[in-house]
């Protein structure tokens, strides 16, 4: 971490802002969002960070220190499960890294940008998504940019830091698209995202069986739907 005028930091200074994550990053000119490079690897499956943590603890107890699971970690869960006071991947990134290293890659963290959040909080949460992804880039851990948009003012920055023509991910479960009153805003944001980023592929955690996503397929964008944990559970019950 460097101080003003690139002078070395004072003795005893600590990087409380996680500047190390973006030390060698490039930044979007208009927004100062760090640019995270998405991998072209298509996840075989997705597992929540919460479930990945449970597996990690179990494997460590069994002394399976080099275990590896070919699935990407996602963060389409309540923020408190990965950004709580004692469990925050932002406050304790190296603890999170111990878990992440045993999996195939990650969808960058889905820090919330709810409509009733103050604008600075939504901006910072978007920054944290990209910064964490940049850190994964440096560590050569495959990462796919999660895209989360909120109300219209978030469109000024929520797509920044994601290279054009790359693979992106969205959570249809976390987006609230299933609720009819939320759908118009989601669909408008999706159109805006496509116009800004022009993604070649969209990984959808959850169902992609919505007209707005099906129509994107017709334009040549690859839509890859990966079932959510909830839908898989329902499927198991229905097959019994």
C-alpha cells in the first residue's frame, strides 16, 4: 500500500482497505472501478460459499489437506453468511482464500446493492466485487464477474470494471426476477448490461426460463443455466 506521492507508508501502517487486492490492477476511467478479467471456463456446477466452508471444515478434520472439488463457489446467499462481523471475506480475505483454493474457481462476491441502500454503500459494494475478483486474477484463481444492478442510478457504475465481450454471471434467485413486480426493472437492467458489456456468455444461477433471457439466446449470447440448490432439492423430492 502506498501513500500520497508514492511515498512508502509510515512504519506501522496497515492495509485496512485491502488495497493489496488492486495493487497491479487497471481501472475504468470513468468510475475508478478496478477491472476484473473473467475466465472462459464454464463451471460444471456451483456451490455456495457457506456450503464450501462446511466441506472445508470437514475435510480439514479428516486431514485431507489437498482435497479438490471441481465446482465454482458462488455468493448468491444472504450477505451475513459471507460478510458478517466474524465471517467477512472482506475483513478476513486470507481465511476465505484457504477455502477457495480447494475449488475450481469463483463467481465474484454478490455484495448487495438494494434499492434502499445509500448510494455510497451500493458503489462500495460494487467496488468490492471487482476488487475481490482482481485479487483472484493475481492468484490465478479462475473468476467470473458477477453482475448486480439495482435501481437506475446504479447503471452509472454497476457494469464498470467488466471487460466487453467476456463471460458474466447473474443470480436469478437473488435478483428477485421471480416476483412479477421486480421483473420490469430486472429486464431493463439486463438490456442495459448487454448494451454496455456485450457479454458472449451469461452464467445464470437458477432458472433461465424467462423470455428476457431466452430472447438473448436468439441474439447469439450463450446462456448457461446452473440449477440452484433449492431447485435441485425440489427435483430430488419429486423423483422420490
